[in-house]
C-alpha cells in the first residue's frame, strides 16, 4: 500500500511502464531515475504485463492464508465473554487459556476492542452511520432545561446562600420558575447545528422551529432537506402542523426506535456538548443572560470548533457548495 513516503504511487508506476515499455529503455536506468530498486521495477513491470493497468493499483498486504489463526469456535467464546460480561483481554485470557495479546487481536478483528463501542445494556456493537450528502437527514430533538431566577441560581450564589434557601422555600410552596426547551436540529453529514429556546414543545412551536432551521441551513448552503428524524413525541408523531411543515419542505418523517436513543445519537451527543460548552459552561445571572450566549456559541460550534468525527475540522467545512471547502 502506498504511504506518505512511498517512492512510487500509481502515477509513478505508470511512468515506469511508459519509459520501459513505451520508450524501450533499460529497467536499470529507469529505476535509478525514479529512486527505486531494480527488483521493485521488475515487480511492477511483471504485474503490468500480466494484469494490465489494474495491476498497478494498490492492494492490501494481508496474508491470503494464516495457518495459526484462532479457530472460529474459540473466537466465538472470546466474543461472548466480551459482550455478556464486558471483560477485557487480561481477564478473558486465563478463562480460555490464551495469551492476552491473542484475545486482543480477536477483539480487534471483530471491532470489539473498545468497550465504549458496545451498547452497555445489550452488549451489542454500536453501528455508527453517516449520510453521504448534506441535507439527506436532519436530526431534531428537544432539551429540557430549568429556567434561571434573576440574579442567578445556586451555581452563582452557592447552595448555602440566602438566595438558594429562598428558592427552596418557593419550590416547596409550589412557586416554581419552570422550564425552557431548547429545540435543536443537526445535519447528519455535516454536523451543522441550529438551536432555539422556547417556553414549550408544542406542535406549533416544533413546526415553526423546523421552518426556521431549514432556512438557516439554506443560508449556510444546505438548500434541501430530504428526511427529518425525531423521537416519538406526540408533537412529531401526531401533529398535523408538523406533517404540513415536512410537506412544504419536501421532506419525509423518520422516527427513532422506541426506547433506543442511540438511533438519534447525533442529536443526543449534541445535547451533551451543548450542556458542557454552553448551558453549564459558566454561572449565568438569568435565563436571558444564558439565552444571549447561545448564538455566539452556535457560531463557534459550526464555524470554528473542531469536530472529532470530521477529523478535527468544524462542521462548515463539510458543506459541499461552500467556497474553498471539500465535498
């Protein structure tokens, strides 16, 4: 396989064939010009004569036959212990009388060598997916957060403060400040996000949010939404306003599996990031103070913050028609 320091790429191999076969020059002279050995030059010429241009392509270097490979029955036992008991190589090895390195190799071969890749309750491998085009699938979810009293809550004043004790008395008396609902939309391919804060999660609110989210994505270059995935809340599953909005956008509805938040994992992960980097990032003095910080954080998330799933690039770099960015 070609690597970053390889002397020959596919282009260099074609150049070798052209000079040797086309110009009828000696192999020894050509390989010296290209900085490779005579054996390497003869290898690629022989492949080209046998297979044609296809023989110049990279091919995997894995062995065709491994006589000492772990038997399938033993591998099945390793995988069962991993998935049922969540054991690591060092603990599986003595149970099966195997070297820990061999157990790790088996787990790696079946993509189970990282415990974080397993669904903890079921032990099954989490199958991560990514849509091919911007707008092909948009995840929509709602994050419920508590409103803040003017002057801030216990994160500002402390749990033993007079303000916090008064808040506890108000709560016991039924005088609650209530909740706010952060509606969020995340494009599956680019991870571009849009969010708004609303006092409820009713059908009309959800439908209006989706319309504005689509307009925001269009401004960033995602001109069409094909599918919208949500959970099974009434506002999405039964709402006429939600269905009408999807029809206006030309999008289809998709729903998560019941009791399976992993299906909408990108929205769930965005909610967690939003909590870490905005909602609880610093003590806010009021709900308005917190709401005012949302647009700035969203801009940072979309345009400047590196995303681990995008090789450290911000989501905006994945918008196909954004000038200067890759597709």
